[in-house]
């Protein structure tokens, strides 16, 4: 009798990942940090495909934070080059891969070429299975401050009253407007912090911290994180 595959648990519809550990992965191999980011970009490709095959609807990844500008010019340029290369390729294959893109963050500080690629990727309209949200020059506090500023301006102009600022109204002013909150946030690399990632959106997310470095993160690691998520008892403040 043929053995049947064990049934996989249904994935969350939205998974968010802090792609951490590229630098340490490179250092362990005596390689420059940019080689770690290149390996991290490969891991992202693999995991994005795997998420699509599992039926995950939204995948949000922390690619570059508002604080990452403090890194060396070489490292910043290396990450930007990887993003450019990835988007150039992705634009060719969007239909085939059934993936669409959104960008969370202030893109105006990026090079005009990268901004143009982001605009092209975001404006492509097609049927898709998975939406990838790239957090680029993104900071959770910055996102919240911008939303507060936009709402304050509307109140000052008399377009709405202060009482009309509800959680839903506030969410509409975030980069993530219209995207459901992530049920699961994964941070590989052994660090146990949120690092200014999706501060508003992760209010009730389940966090899974893993000891693997991002370039080594495999589909099996994602399965393990999803299994851990299913073991959690989500109460949303109730009993
Ligand atoms: C954090 O690891 C990682 C980043 C700041 C950059 C993430 C960027 C990529 C994975 C490449 C982007 C391109 C695509 C196509 C996704 P770290 O450098 O802080 O690692 P460390 O803590 O070990 O030093």
C-alpha cells in the first residue's frame, strides 16, 4: 500500500520575514558582506516561490530599513544592486510567476533607476497568486509618523474631525493600506527583536524566532515556522 504524504497545515495568508544574518553568514565563510546579501537574495527567491506553492497570499520582507543607510557605502550599493537585478528579472517573469509587487517605505531616497523599476513593478496589472511587499527604506515608526502627519493635515484643513481618526482610518494611511495584517512574523539569525518592522501591523502577529541565518533559510524552515504558528493559541486579547 502506498504511503500517503502527511497533510501540510494550511499556511497563514500573510507571512512577514526579517531577512537577517547575511553579514554573519558571509563572515563565517571569510567573504565580504555583499556576498552574504547575494546569498540572501537567492534565499528570498526560493522562499517566495515556496510561499506561492503553499498558497500564501502576501509575503512581506524587510529588504532595507531607514537605519540601514548607516552601513558602508559599498554595502548599501551592493544591496541596491541586488534589488535592481532582482526587479529587472522579476519584471520579465511576473506573468509566468503570478506574483505582484508593492513597496513599503519612502522610495524617494532610492536611485531614479530603482524608483523607476519599483514603479513599473507596482503598476503592472495581471492575475497573481502572491503579492510580495518589499520594505525598502522602511521604518515602522517613520510609517506611523507619516500617517499621523497626513491625518493631522486633514484635520487642520477641516476635511475630517479628530474623532474620525479610528484604527481603520489610521491603517488606510500606512504603506500597507488594504493589506491584511501578517499572522506570522519570522526572524531568523537568532536575534530576538522587532527592529522597527511592521510595528502597527504586527500588534497581534505570532513571532517565530529561528537560529538559522537567512541565506541558509530553507523551505523546511518555513514549514517549521508554520507548524510552530499552528501550535500557538491566538486569543487577540480574549480568553
Ligand atoms: C540583514 O542582515 C539584511 C539586510 C539589511 C539586507 C537584506 C537584503 C537582502 C536579503 C538582499 C535584497 C535583495 C533581494 C532581491 C531580496 P545583516 O546584514 O544585518 O546580517 P548580520 O546581522 O549577520 O550582519
